[in-house]
C-alpha cells in the first residue's frame, strides 16, 4: 500500500506498520472493524 493509498483510506501510519509487521512474522493481527473495512 502506498502512502497516497493509506492517506486516502484514512489509515494511520502506525496501524499500517503494525499490520505489515505481524503479517511478515506470521502472527495474528488484531484490528478494529472500522480499520478492517478500510483495508479491505
């Protein structure tokens, strides 16, 4: 996801970093439904 896409979807930088880090490590991620809808 590019910076422009992230800003357009109103996702914080730290939230995106958290999601990416946990996916790379193979861990489960916990996100609020509001953020989940924006990412999908």
